[in-house]
C-alpha cells in the first residue's frame, strides 16, 4: 500500500444522484396531509426542474416527517418560471417531508428508491440534487428601493464547481446582510449565473456565494468585495468593469442526435441494454432509459454511459426499452427505436457464504483496485474532498468509480483471461481525504457503501464469483486504521472552531447523521462530512496536549493553526493502550513494528487484547461470508509473535468452525512483508524479511504480548541470518516428489518480494528467487508478481515498461516456476506502462498506474470456461485481442492442465540452461513431471526415461538414456515437455508457438 499526505485545504464536490426508479413509496389514503396540519406552522415550497424530464404534468407525492403520505399520485404542481414547477405545502410542526414526483401516468422520480428528504422553506430538486433556494430569483434585496441609486450586475461562474443552483449572500457597503442563504441568481448562460443588485448610495458590496445547500465560496474566508457596474467572479478571481460573459454565447437549443443501435439482451431475469453514443454540439450529459412492460408500469432511469443493466425483473416477461440523450443545457433528443427483450427464469441462487476450499496453488490471481476497475453503478461514485485539487474533476473521474457491480459484470472477462482467483483491495468503510484504495479503514465491521449497489453487495460478489468457480481474496489490514481511528474501538476528537477562517472546513454538527462515505449530509452537501469529528470544547477525558492553543504557525492561506487540530501520534490524542504513540525512525528496527507509518495510518497497539478482539471480530464477519483468503497488508509492521499467537490461529479456528477442516487448510493467507531489497535477507535484519513470517516461533517468550515481541525481536536478531530455519519443501529429491513438512508453518504465506524487486528481467528474478527458497517454509505458495499498486521492480515508482517481449518472458516464467502467478489489473495490455503508479491527490488518477480501466472493458463478454471467451463486443473485444492477453490465456490453459506447474516441487540439478528447471507433483493417482525452459535452450540429464510431449508445440520425444536437449524457443516463448503428457495445449499465439 501507499500513504498520502495531509491536504492543507479541502476542496468541495457535490455529487448528484441521477436515477429514477419505478416503485412509489407506500401511501395511506389521505388526500393531502395539509388537511391534518394546522394552518399556522412550517411550510415548504418545493420547486422541481422540468426540462430534463419533459413530462406533460407534475405531481408531488409527499408525507410530512412523522405524518402520512398523500394519496397516489399526490398533489398537482403549478408553473413557477421557465423550466420549473412548484408546490407550497403546509407542514404544521414537522420540520421536513419525504417526497417523490411523478407524471400522473406511472412514471416516477423517487430518488433511486430512497425518496427525497426535504426540509422547510424554498427547496429545489434538479436532476437528483436538492438545494435550498428559489430558482425563480425569489428573495428580497436589502437596501434602497429598486431602481434608485447605484447598481451592480454580478456574474458568477460555477463551471469548475459542479453546482446546479447559485445564491449570492451580500450586503451593500454600510448596509445589512441578506438572510442566509441569500438570494437566488438566475442562469445566464452555460456555467454562469447572474444577479442585478441595487446599491442605493453605496458604491460596492461584500458578497459570498453558495449552492443553497451549505456549500460556500466565501473567497477562502475573506469574502468578495465587488464594485458597482458589471463584475465577474470566476475561480476566486474578481474582474471589475467586465464584459458580459454571455454576450457572445448563443443559447444551446439543439438536442443531441437520437441514440442508435439500441440492443437489449436478456439473461435470466436481467436485461443488458447497449447503444451507440449520441453526438451533440456541446456534449451529451446523460441518457434517459424508459422501460415498459411487466406489472411495474413505465420506469425512467438516468444513465451516464451507453450500457444499462436492468436487474430483478419478472420471469418470462417481455420488456420494451427506448433511449433519449440529454445535453448539459437540458435539451432532450427524440426517443430511439424500441428494443425488446423477454426474460427467462430466475437462475438458482448459488450456495451462499462458503469458500471453494481448493488448493490455492491451482488458482492464478488477478489483482484489482475495485474502485478503479469497472463502474457498474454511477450513483455510488464519489470524488471526495480532493476531487478538484487532484485534477480528477477535470477528467470526470471520481476516485470511487469502480464498484462490486462493475466487477461482477466483468467476472467473465477475468475468467476469459484464465484467472480463477481475484484479489480485491480492502472492502471496509474507509475515511480519509483520499481513501478509494481501501487502506484507511474506519469501520471495520461495515462494507464501504461506495462499493455496493442494490443487487451487488459484497456477498453478491462473493457468491457470483463462486458460481463461476472463482475465488475472492480480500485485502485486510490489521496494522492500522485511518487517521480518524476505528469506529467501535476509538475515534479521536480534534479541536475545531467554525470561525471566519475555518467554517469552510469544519462542517456544522448534524445530530443523527452518520458518516458512511456515500450519503450526502444535507446541510454541508458533502459525503465526506466531518461535523462529528471535531469540538471547540475540550472533550471529557481528553489527553491531547494544549487543547485548542494556537501553535504560532499559519496555514498556506494564512489561517491560524491550533494544537489538537489534526490527528497525530505524539500529541496524546490517541490512548496508548489502543494505539502506538510514536513515528517510525528506523524502518529495519523494532520501532517499525510499534510506530506510525504515516499520519493517514493510525497504528494499532496490536499487542493489546482489546485491539486484537476488535480486529478478530471484524474479520470473522468476512470469513463467515465465504471469502477464500486474506491478503494481509503491512504484515511486517506487526510482530511475528502476535501473528502466531493471536491473528493466524483466530483465522484458522473461525474458518474451521464455520466451513470445516478442509476449508481451513486451504484458506489462503498471504502477507505483504515489504522487504524492498535485492538480497536474501533485508539488510541483514531477519525480522524484516519476507520468509521470516512463514515460520512458527522456536522459543517460548513472555506471556505478555508486548514483552514477547521485544524478546523475539532481540533473540532472532542475535541468531542472525545464518541460524534461521530452512526447508526442502519446494525442492525435488533427485526426480522425486516428497510429502512436504508443514509442521513448523506459521499459517502465513507471503508475496515474493525478492522476485518482485528483481523483475527488471526474468532471468534476474528467477536466479534471485530460487536463491531464497530454502528459507521459506514452502516457496511453492509464494505469490509472484512483477508490479502492483505500490511499486514496479527494483522499487520503481512506475508501472512496468520493459517492453512487450519482456512482459511475455516474465509471464512465461511466472506461470511455470514455483509459486502462484499474479497479475495487476491491465498489465495484460501494458496498461499505463511507464506511468507513475501513485501520486496521491497531487495529480489526476487518470495519469497514474491506478487509472480507471473500465473504458477498456466496455461492451459484453461471456466466458464458459477459463481462458475461453465465447463472445465479446465493443472495446472489450479489442482488449481481448491484444498479444499479451492471448499469451496469458494460453499460459493459464497450460498451467491448469499440468499439475506439476501448479503444485510441483522443482530442481535445477543436472540441467544446463539459464531459466530451465524440472518440476514434479505426486499425489494419489496423480504423477505429473515436466521439463521447462524459458526463452533459452536447455539440456536435461538424469531424467526418467519415457515419452515426453511439449505442451506448447506438441513435439514428442522418447527418452531412453535419461537425456533430453531442447533448442531455444525465443524470447518470451517456452517449452514444457511433460512425461506421458497430453501434447499440445491450446492454439499458437504471438509468443507461445
């Protein structure tokens, strides 16, 4: 994993929910709750935007908080101003209402099934976004009577803000402020809002702007000073005596072209709808999909792409779909030609919540950053506080973009490549400024809602993968939480004051609102709301030193900084019993296992039973859901004694208890022991070398886990590299396989960091890898990859760019040598080669190795078996035609057909050749023996006599004298001569031929 620095300013993003789903809420037979409300009391005037929907009529179906619903279809709305209708409803003592909208004929907008939660006063609902303002320029200006005195014409730009409404909150010089949120501005042209202000005798005004929903632009706390006359405000820049920014702009009245090529395909009770992109002079903003058929009536859904997956439909029912395109100005195309699909029967649900429980060495691994892989549901996309600063907003590329639905939709792509295990990044609810990767855990007992959708929960992903014979390996973090602690264990309170400097950052506290990363808090308009994290008053039991005292330093904006304003290990903010209170000084020293890695990563005191129980309980939940294994993040930063005493036994016990002994035996745990060096032992420190973690303890230590960690560290350092346990579990005895001895196995396998660091070329990785194999408990379980979400070979910060031939050679070695081949998403097409893997929020994700991959997966793909693609259309068909894709597909075919390449021990005895070796696996009726050479030629001496067939070419050799010589197949190519083997496996490709 990688760590990000603290941002000094917070950008603001507003996320719109763009979906309309069919079912109205349940309604009681009241005609209007107003009848039951007192004539005096609260009211709400609800404005609804009409240009996008373009219905013939509009109804508001609502219920005051605590009251009953209107009778369907609700009460009629009336014209308000251009593109808006409204309805004023009395609420009595209620302080809000739940609402939906409809056209009176069965077409609904109920906020994606969640209903709209509205307050009191003037409210707008526009394309799923709620704001507190009057879009028809309601509100009263202070100051003199309009028409007399000076006048200011203010234009405000929202082009980079994403606001759907704008208000100006102001006061003429010497006058009084408008009431919050100010007065509504009117749309002047694309991205610009306008308001004429009468100043009377004043020659200027002070102003701030907001979206009517708690998100403000107050010029970084300084407010704006605007003169009389025409003024523009754009990106904190004021231009006086400005030209009218809309004077030369011709209003956009042209609708996009009608969507063409609409096709509907039924799969069980789901329908996948695809169409060709429409064109428009200013760009298509979204599509409206209208479905009719079944008992649910007509349903309209807003879609951001040209693929729509409609799930949970009725069995054996015909549905008709049409599509309209909408541009940013709200112009809507005519409906497309209809596409028709008839659903089949509901497929039987796969057995839920049980791991596949087979030997993990059989399963090559495909590694994805879930949030960056494929977007199946745009409504759970979130940009967070760094959306603007990072440059992601300019690319329309929110950090949380991919999700479980997107991954489920492309499991056939991964299966078609030949992979039968998927390693996904952490799934727990995260909390930080840039937390899409999953390593900033906040609520370890909750799946992050930004990854889930209706019908695509984490359990649904696990079950869908299992139904295809594929495993899910969940990335887990035991070492640290987010900087905001761990909900249910400890969350720090920081000092915060909502004064003129910091009100932009500290959101107003909203009792009852619970952060989940997805839900937008209505007052702030943020999904990254922080009002629950701070306090001006010193909290009870506070241990942070100098609470709220100015530090004497200033932020880059010139704001006063205070003690206890930000989580820190040395401030006393975190209790020592639960969190370590120090920074790492020596990365190969003991403190690397008992101090903070970074301020984003609050370091658990994992030797404390309360912390241990919290983490064990959390991960029991995911074991119970049926995951097939854990990839352990930052494993080296927890003492081996703690792993061996607490966490690893707990995993084994829970799996055995829930799923049986065989499942426990094959539950695959592999740790990231980050030894970024090119030698066998990490700078001579055994405690910080990957292979060290595969062994049980060989000595008794103190019953106190903290003391035991120190005792073990000191003892093993004194033993040194020359007195560590060794194993022959990965090696043949001559040509014979022997039963491995796992009696001293800790329960944790590891990522092969030495091969990873040396994969500048395959030969270097091979020779370095086998040099370390006697120090692992069993190197045949090592997870082998070239690059990842953190580093490329030799600790490079760029994705591998050694060339296609070199990639092919690396893959040929990984798929035939001991260990489990693992591929980082997109490497099959050299995705983002040479790009910086990660730069945090200092550059757009689109320019990094963590870029969004879904554009390469657009279209449909089906795979009936591993490495077998039955059909593919669109961009994914182009992706699947790439040379490395063909290469990895065939490598997976060959490896899957030869057990020796999956689970076999190996030897280089009696063999000449650079990357040449023999492997054997024997178990019961299985006896698989293979001779392998990668790129170069080889000669084998002392091998068993018999008939050998090459799995690549089908060449057959009969050995009678224990010798076989193989000519060099060429870079990236290989030969796999299997004793009594099946012959040629798969078809020739660009490298295997």
